[in-house]
C-alpha cells in the first residue's frame, strides 16, 4: 500500500480525476482519497514513482516525503 499526500484537490471532481489517473496507470489499483487531508491510500503493485507520475500528469502536486 502506498500513501501519498496530494495538493490541489478542491472538490469531489478532483478526487475522481486523481482516481482516474491512478487507474490509467494501474487498472487494478484500489484508491481511497480523503479530500480534507489530501491523503491518498493506493493499493497497487506499481512502484510509488509511477503512481506519483500519473497523478502529477493529471495536474496535481504530490508532496514529497
Ligand atoms: Cu475539483
């Protein structure tokens, strides 16, 4: 399980966009996102870097660390 903090999500539409971005990288991924904290928990076999890339490509910032 990968946990990342995402900045720039402001509404449910953003959450959907991020989930879609993760799914496009790994269609079997299961993603839970808390909009208030910006924390995403992603069940995936892909390396963290691939998931971060997909989220950033969708226009959101991933907080390092
Ligand atoms: Cu939004």
